């Protein structure tokens, strides 16, 4: 009876010791086994692990992607138009040993404080670099700037055992005290750009008008030249026909020319002509009897 009562506590202690020496690593986490603050075991795969009861301590870290929102900071791009920017970053712990050595007992809170400082510096460096204006930050090139921030922040976060997965600039606003001045400057810049565009438009219109006028003059000159050539050819053909007609029948030619003269001289309904009866103009209007009597 005494023996059984003595063995029961021993068995219970043994079971408790065995259970306390076993730990489980979830698939969403990584674990370190510490003995007196020193890392003696790294567990990055899910499953069962073993440790020395009482002496060893299991410290667990998230293996999932974590998020961090940075406080609003004020940046000054190359055009001296100050902006208020806040960012959203996704990161994960990739090296738990490096992470433990970097933050020690501070844990995730200390890591996020250091990561926020890193992001603050990189956001200021990238958005304040040469050639980056407020218009660039607000344009589709914003994606390239965010990637530059991520790459530079990731290089510095590696010392913390972290991997920066993505950086997003959420809000980009003008400080309240600078809003009116910035708005007026933007209006002035747009007016200047509009004036330049109108000047370039007028210059282009002048070039087009000058080219059109020159082309018009060239076309008119060519048409006039062709018309004169055609008129000259027609006159030559007319003279040839007249000459040929004259050589065939001189009397008929004279008669025809007289009729043309009558037509030209007696145009209109009230034409009046006073001439001597014996004028040669009436040669072909006289009858044979009248001619004989004369």
C-alpha cells in the first residue's frame, strides 16, 4: 500500500515532465528554443518538438504576412510642394534567429518600431529625390516610387530578419496651411502651360497657312500657264482653220466674216448704226438690183 502511494506521485511527475518536454509548432508560426537566453534549437517547420523541461523556453513568432501602418509624415518633393503621406506595409519574419538577435526581448513591437523608422527614412529619400515632383507622386509613376521604397526598405530590414513584401502609399494630401498657396501656384502653372500651348498652336497654324497660300499660288500659276498654252494652241488652230477656209473659198470667207461683223455690231434689241449707204460694210446686204442700179 505504501509502495503504490509512493509510485503514484512519481508517475504523475514523470507524465507531467514528459508532457512539458513536448511542444507543437503550428504551420502559421516559427519557434526558437532558448536555454538561459541562448538559442539552442530553431523550428521553422510545423510539427512536434522536444525541449528540456524547466530549463528550456519556447518562443514563437508569426510566419504569416504581417501589416504595419506608418504615421503621417511630411515630405518635400523637387518642386517644393510639401505633401503629407502615410504608408501601408506588408512584411514577414524570414530569419527568426536574426530577428531574435536584433530585437531581443522587445519582440514584434520593437521590430515594428524599427521598421517604421526605416520606412520613414526611405519614403523621405525616394519622394524627396531629384526629379520627383508632386505631380510624379500623384501620377501613374506612383507605382514605381512605391517599388523603389520597398526595395530600399527591404535591404535595411534584412538586418532585422524581415522581408518587406509590399509598400503602398495610401493618402497623399497637401498640408492645410499650404493648400491655398499650392492651389494658386497650380493655377498659375496651368495658365502658363495653356499660354505656351496656344502660342505653339498659333505658330503651327501660321506654318500651315503659309504652306497653303504657297501651294495655292503654285496651283494658280500652273493653271494660268496651262490656260494660256491652251488658248495659244486654240488661237493657232482657229487661224489655221481660217487660213484653210480662205484658201478654199475666198468669197465665202469674206461673206462669213461680214456676218460675224454684223453680229458684233448689231447686238441688243435697240441697236442703231448710222453709216453711208455706199459703205463697204453693206456689201453683202445689197441686192443684185440695187447693186446694178448703183
